[in-house]
């Protein structure tokens, strides 16, 4: 594959949409981590800190689920990169 063809695949609407979704997900995750850092270093009681951390965890799960519903193939790619592949897909790949 030529170098221009490799670059050209990133100039499609779908690729740009995926990059926008991925960057939005990174910004959401960074904001949640920043809020978590502020909570952990605050003077809240341990019970309040635990409540905030559980809330942030639910927000992170919700945001990742919403990104998965918007672009499931992008989340599949990210999951595979992180090592969280589906067991059924791994079994199918091992059979071939």
C-alpha cells in the first residue's frame, strides 16, 4: 500500500467521526480522573470519598457505554487493544 493511500483512509467521514469520538472519550476520562484526584486529596471523610468515587465510577461506565452504543466497532478495537476481547471471538480465531 502506498503512503498516500495509507493517509487517504484517514480522510474519510467515518475515520474523522471515529477520531472525534475517541478524543471526546479521552477528554471525559481525563475530566473524571481530575475530579477523582481532587476528591482523593480533599478533606472529605472516608465515607464521602467512597461515595464520590463510586459516583465517578458509574459516570465512567455510563460514558463508555454511551460511546460503545454510538460506535461499537471503535470500542471493539479499543477493547482488543486493552486485552479485553470477547471469548467467543478468541475461540473462533483459534479454530481457524
